């Protein structure tokens, strides 16, 4: 039987999960007065913001809670096995990632001119539910966006998202693997979430993306591994990676892979809570 102290510690972690749920729920308009008062008290005592709701980040948090609960119940489910509403919730968080690409990464990489060019092209590898691609199309209204995914099911969700966003004329969705791309040196920027790829697939993916970048084009690659000084942070990152069937590649390991794939330059970018470690490489 689990000791009383350990039961207490685990219960406190459950309390932390409820605090996250309270933050995500405060944006709902169907809470009863009693529920809203309890949510606000829980947030206040947890040191979390009351009345400063970020719906996109909250949706990503809700998705993470759902995935953790599904893993606890078993059998093991990866990202692609989650219900549609969970995938769409997590996808809403990727809109913030798109804004970060436009507002933070593009200036660092010298790509601010994309907004004015009619021949600009963006590649979204692992497009998922299409919300990052749709937001990029909104922020860069002259650019062409191509999204690739191996899962036909999520592409169906993405088509609906793209249609509702009104950018279906500029966002092309393709079913297949990144290594199947037949484009030749047309993309200015590519998004490559290596966190969701197996270790064996990463070198091929990096080579395939380099081939389809314009001369001087960039790829931004993500890794789950946070390389934190806190062992618990790295352990949780490894757990999420194992559950989703991805790679625990660190940023340092990725730099080695980037050089081996023939990229001319690499830059470590500031991490965000929704992406993990971020690395840019010039083709």
C-alpha cells in the first residue's frame, strides 16, 4: 500500500492539474456563479491570473490534460489517437506559434520581406489540424502555404479549419511524408516539428527540407527536449515524447544532424512554452 506521505504528494500534483483546469475554464460562459467563484479563488491562491484569459494557450493546456488522462487510463494513446476535439484544442495553441514565427523568428532570420512578396512560400511539415498554416496565411496574405501530413484523418480536420479561415485559395494540403516532396527549391521558410518524428526519420526529413528550400531559405526545427538544469523538466519532456512516439533529440544533438544534412548555418532561437527548444538552419 502506498504510504500516507506519498499519497499526500501525489494529491498535491492533482491539485496542480486542477489549477491548470481552472485557468482553462475561466474563459467559459457556462460556469455557475458558485463554479466561477471557486475558479477565481483557486487561481488567486495558486498565483495564476484571474481575468487575463488566453484562449489559445488555454486550449493547448486542455489538450495536454486530456492526453495525460488518456495515458493514465491506458492503453497508451499517442497524439494521433486523441479525439478530434482534443486535436483541435491543441491546434489552437499553434496559432500563437505562428505569430511567434512572424513577429519574432522572421526578423531574426531576415525574412520580414515575405509579407510583401507574391512569390513567397511557407512549408508546414506535420500540418496537423491546419491552424498554424491558416494563421501564417492570415499574417502573410500574399504567401503560398503548403501543409504536409501523413494522417488523412487530421487533414480532414485541417480542410475544415482552412475553409473557415477563408484562405483555402492559398493553403495547399498534401497527404504524404516530407520525403515525398517533389518541389525544387521554392520555400522561403519551413516549419519542422522533429519532436513528433522517430529518430530514424530525422536525418531524411532534414535532407528533404533542405532540398526544397530556396537558396538562403530557412527551416525552424523543434525538439521536445528542454535541456533544463532541472532533471524533472527533462524527465517530463522524455515522458511526453515517449507517449507521442517522437524523439528525445536535444538541441545539441540536432545541431550535429543539421551539419550532417548539409545546412550552411544554424541559429538557436528562444524557446516558447508551446514548442520546446527551437533551432533555425539555413539551406
